[in-house]
C-alpha cells in the first residue's frame, strides 16, 4: 500500500538519451508525482472507472430459460438461398449479422456455410437457447394416427380451396365486367349530356344574335321614316 503522505521528489528528473539520441523518461520520478496528485489512490480510481466502462473482450451473456420443454418441430421455413447473388461491402465496423455467412440472432453467432448453419439450428446449443431439450415426446399409436389424419386433411384442404378460389375468381371477373359496362354507360351518358348542353348554348346564342339584328333593323327603319340619319 502506498504511503498517504509522499513528499514530491527533490530536484528535476534525470534526462538521459539512448544510443539513438532519443530522450529517456525518468519513470520513477513521474510515478511519484502522479502518486502525490492522486493521494495514493490511483489504482482504486482506475478500477472504479473500469467498472463503469464495458469490457470489449467480454462476450455478452445470454439468459437461458430455466424451464425447458421437449424438442418440437420447427415451424418457420429456413431459406439458405435468400442472399445468393447479392453483393455486400464489408468493413471492420460491419455488424456480424451483415457479414458474409449465416447469422443466428438467437445465439449471436456467425456460420460460414449452410451445412454448418443447419447443424447449428438442429444442435443442442441452439435449442437450449430456445428453451428446449433434445428429448422427444413419446406418443402412442393413437396419437400418431390422429396426426396422420390431420396431415391428410391439410393435404386435401388446398384442393377444396383451389376450387373455391376458381369460383370466386369467376364471380369476381363477372363483377368487374359489369362494373366496366356501367362505367362505359355513364361515360357515354355524360358525353351525350355535354353535347346536348353545348348544342343548347349554341342555339340560344344564335337566337340572341337574330333577336338583336331584328331590333337593330326596326330601329333603323323608324329613324329613316322620321328622316334621321341611321349611321353615326
């Protein structure tokens, strides 16, 4: 343990040079100066700071479920060809999930080929992180027969749904054709109404012009009968 009261070293630090002419620092002198400034608690301060900062060499600890179930069938489909033909630029700061290979976000690990990736997904470590053991539930013949029956019903279901989809498709086509005919009829009706409105406006304009001309002729005849000039 360092002494609490340490007098600063007397004099100046020794200045020496090595064979290449470079300055050599007096480590003992500056160590005593640093210890005097920190009050002999330099190591404890460094340790307290280190506890607040994350350790880059320490791997993150993933919590494993305490209660684990029997091994179950995987429901999602694993696509190992989704990145085929893609080009990626990888740097030193690129996250592990964006690097080349197959990334498992559950275990936070990167595997380089599809065979190793599938072995990992089916392995003990990955299923342990999912909360499952490698034990398979034991069933009797009745349970197996029921499962096969459900599988057969699922295989027959798409046939029925395909027929229903065909019927729905035909009905939908008929509805779309009826809607298209109705839209054409409305467009034709609107065009006809616009043409009739245009004809009526033209007719009214012609009638107004003819009425104005008749009134002008009557005025000129009256002025002529009175002996007044008709042009100004």
